[in-house]
């Protein structure tokens, strides 16, 4: 009850600074929310640890607190006006998205959701929330990823939605969570590269139909912008080095900054979470453009804590090993703002 009261006070304090976005600006975010399981046991997936009786003692009270924590981040990201589309990774099922839509502080923002169950045995997958009064989902699909060199492995799908704005502009959004580095970096490179090849095939298909297709790619790639899967197989270019690429990685500018990233490993901050856009959105050729041609990493003081071991700060997580500490996740979210252009001028 105390935590809910604190959250309500936080939301009340935001009211004087609310700046409702008009239909010409669209906020799109991605957030790896780290093991956001519903406490109810699902016999089809390996979620036993995240139940009240499991090793993490994942009770409904802890679940509600985490739902409210993630909602708090999204509301703060938009200074009281949360994202038009909030893509996520590591969400278990429809029940979690329903909790966001109907039983969290987001319930007043008319959210719907898109989520597909994938074959991934751990059961935490990608999905997204969208504000139904600002975004229409024209179509959606789950793109399966089956490794030809390891066909028995059950992988997360890539989520693809075709979204339409109030100004009747269309864009394609791909939400990704590629294979982790667990088991060793070198051993898992082919898996992330195969994810990249599947995604690249979808992008090329869209660009063949329309060379100026509006495409946004978000996700936790478990690789950095300069790694082979992202820079070479997917072909996401550094926008400061070329103006002839078909897709641009907006996270390159963070590589030159110290102690800035979306995920911290020991003392190193890096951008495993990225936003990549098509040339048409980067250059604004057909009515939509990335504001300032930049993506942002969102970090507020309540999301981080002092890192006593490695110095600086670290993300305030839900668990530290097996110990529950009641925070947010092990990644920071990223976002961009799309703006409509008046091409009549």
C-alpha cells in the first residue's frame, strides 16, 4: 500500500508539467523489462521459478509493484504523457499486457496491446502497448526464427506491426530480442547473425515494394552497434559515416560517450538496446521524420542506484541474484520521437 501511495503522489506531482503531445509527434519506446512473469503457473512454459511457490517467491504483490514500476517509467519518459507505442521484451503473456492496460497507472491512456506466444521455452517474449486513440494497428505478425544449424532450439519470434498515425502515415515496426551471450560470445554469434539475416530479408522485401517505406527496428540485440550481426549482416550503418545506407543505427553517437548505455556489465556501459530506422525516416522524404535524427536513452534518478563495486551507478533491478530488491529491470529503455512534416510547403 505504501508503494502505491508513493506512486500516486509521483503522478500528482507530474500534473503541472504535463505537455500533451499533439498528433504531429509520436513517441515510440523500447524497454527490456527483465523477467516480467505473471505469477500464475503456465504449464506450457518454464516459468516455475516466477510463481509464489518458486525459487524467486514471485507473489502477486511483487508482480503488481513491478507493473506499477514499469508504468511509472513510461509515464516519466513522456513527462506525464506516456509513449504512443511502448515495445517491450521479456513479457510473459497477454495477462501481463492486460494488467498494464486495465490495472496500472496506464489505464487512463487507452492502451491496447499486440503479443504472440512464441516457442521460446522460458516464455518471456516481445510485445507492445499502443494508444488506441493515437495509433491504429493495420496488421501484425510473429516472424519465426528457426536456426538451420540447430533446428530443435525454440527461439523468440520477431514481432512486426504495421501502424497508422492519426495523420494517416504508415510505418513498420519490428520488435526484437535476439539470442543472449549466455554460453559464450563466440558460440552464440551465429545465432544472432541468423536473427539479423531473417530481419534483413523482411526489410528488403518491404523496400522492394516501396523504396521509401518507413521502417523502425527496436530491440535488445545482445550485440553492440559495431558487432557483425548488427553492422554487417543487418547492415545498420553509422549515420555520421554515410548517407547512402538503407537503414541507420541511431545509437552510434553513444559509443563515444563514457558511462552511457542501456546495459551495464561490470564497469562497462554499452548499447545492447538499439533503435534503427530506414533512410526515409532519417531523411524525412515522405511525411515522417525522426526528430533531431536522434534516439535517446531514458534514465531518471529513481531508476538507478550507486554501484558500490564498480563505481558510478547501475540500474535498480527487481532482483539481485536471488534477493528481491523491488526495482525495475537490468536495462534502461530507449525512445525516439517521430514528427510529421508538412510537405505542402
